C-alpha cells in the first residue's frame, strides 16, 4: 500500500471561472405569459436590454422597462 503525503499539493481543478454578463437571469417563466411564447431558457438566459434600455447598470429600472412595454411587442436583448 502506497503512503500519501499530507497535506496534498494544491492543483488546479481544471475548470475556469465564468463571469456573469450582467443583466437579469431568467429563473422562472409563468405559463400563459408573453415570455412563455418565446424561446427564453430558464437559468441559462440573461436579459441585458428591454427595448432600448440597458438593464445591466446598477441604476437600471428593469421593472419600469418591462412595464413600458406592456401590451405591445418589446425587443429583449438576451445573452445565453
């Protein structure tokens, strides 16, 4: 039986850290909502812009941008 030495040497895990693109991550899509009629992917998609409003800035008003697009087609810029 081979003996191991402790503490073990530090080795890289082999995975690189990923960074978030900003914006808002899609965690849930309500059935029957306008979002349910799109190809948004829960957990993997980040909404970066609603209309022409960038929502990745600290002072961005995501809810206000969504409300401004109520009852009309609204362009979403999405990162996946």
